[in-house]
C-alpha cells in the first residue's frame, strides 16, 4: 500500500510539473514527491521533522482548508516563511483523509491543471482510505492489547505484554515508562481532546512507532514508551506540544504525570497508576508544577492513596478544620502556614518566599495559633498540621 501511494504522488508531481506534499488531517506528512524547487522552510521542516508548527496549523486552518471540499488557495505568510499554496482536500465519501499541497509562488497553478489530475486524485483518495482503514484496524487491535496491559491484573498484564512484543508493537522487552497528560478540569472538550492528540503525535513521531504506544482514554492521554529517551524530557516535550495546540491555558492548564520506570513491559500497569496519581496531584496542587514526577512527590505519594474526605479534616487536626471552614477568609493564613511548614519553620525563608515583612509574618503566625488553637513550636503539632494541610490541598475541590 505505501508503494501504491508513493507511485500516485509521483505521478501527480510529474503531470503537474511541481513538487507535491500529502499530509493527514493533523498536517503530518504522509507522502511527497521529489522536492527539487520552490521549497520554503515550512515545507522543509514538515518533511524533516514530520510535524507542523502550531503557527502554521493556525494559518492553514484560518484559510479554511479543514472546512472546504474544494481546492483552497492559501496566501503567503512572510513571518513563517510560508509561500503561497494551493491545498486540495482529499475525501473518501464524507471522511476527510488529508490534503495535497502545491507550492504556487507565482500563482501559475490553474483550475485546468487540477482538472488534468482528477483521475490521480481519485486514485489517491482510494489508496489513502485503504491505508487509513488498515491503520485503524491495526490500531484498534493494539489499543485493545494496551488496555489489557494497563488496566487488568498482573497475570493478564504479563500475557498482554507478551502479545504486544509478539505482534511487533514493541520490538524488545526492557525498561518501560508511562506518562499521563490531562487538564486541570477533568472534562475533555473537543479542542482539549485534539490538543492531547497533537501532543501524543509529536512525541510519537520523535520516538518512533516501534518504541511508543499512545491513546486518549476518558479524560486523559496515555503515552507508554519502550525507549532509551529520558521520561522527563519526553514529558516536557508532551506538555509543550499540548500547550502549542491550544489558544488559552489560563483556566485549564495541561498537566503531565510521570510514573517510575519499570524494568519490564509487564510493569506498565504500576507505572500507569503512578502516572495517573502524579497527574492528579499536579492538577490539584499548583506548586508541584505542570510536569509531575511520581518519584519526586514525597508525602503526596502516600496522601494521594489515602481514602480521605475534606469533611474529615477535623479528625486529623481540628484547628486546621476551623481555618479551612471559613468561606475563604483565611486563605492568606493557610498559604502562610503551608509555606512556613514546607520551609521547616524558617521565618527568614518564609518571609522571602512570600515577599512578606518579618513583622507581618509573625503577626500571621500568631493569628494561626489563635484560630487553630495550636502551638507552632511543638514538633508534633507541626507534623499533624503539615499532613492535614497537604491532605486538604490535595483533596479539596478545584475551583
């Protein structure tokens, strides 16, 4: 099938006497003819990096290429080094399969030229659909195996790992990492779903198809990788690619959780569970950061497993419950208390971290002691308060 697709693309390029590029709906390169002239940096980067920048995607979408069933002329963008193009959407019935791109710097490509290659474009549509159908069938099988690997018990995970290796989804067994990407708001709308898909595709292209498996499940994306690549580096790339694909992160920021690397593929379920917890902690506790590594979570590794309700806070420390149950009027005191405890009771470090004058800090600490009925010089009290404030921070409803 790839040979058939390439032959059709070469025939189109020869008939129309100009370079041809074919991309899928996400603007990832599918095939291209010989690129011997009229190349700009956008075309060059698309071929070399197998992905399109967010700015170029926005420019093409604004030109209407995703909304049209007819050829679209896309105007130049000198800031992007994007030369004028003609984009021909490729459909099979009502399914958008991708786009055929012709750089047309001198505006010489005519309707008659496109009519001349109608037959080749029809053949391209059939070839792309057959490849799409085959890919979807293969992906469906792989998703089922991966779901079994990640979601079932250890015995089934072992057999699922063997199946993934036998079917060539992964080339070898060995160290395995799992990343989870989600947003701070748990419900996935269409643009957030597409952003996660874009981020996964960017990482998949970098790591290679035989080293990574990705899918979006309910309210989060999963990236399972068998690669020498550093999970932290991949997580940062995933986060950046998701951010690039959305317009506004102010109300709903992406979070990437990283599970501990396991020695074998069969350890993926535990890594997945850890990555899920790390992403949840990252979504609930802003100080953890947008890339949250399970191995760096400290006390949150224990607290994220705790069966706890915010209404039960008084059982850990009644005084903190009084601070929390105030309609938000003591938020500054809670922030001060958390920072003071995080910094081992150092007044100087807390003043610097919160940009507070020492006098203001001491006043706040006195108010906390009065309202919570506690003594911050007592080590046991500080321990109880610290655990309680972390549980509250982790389990309270995100506003």
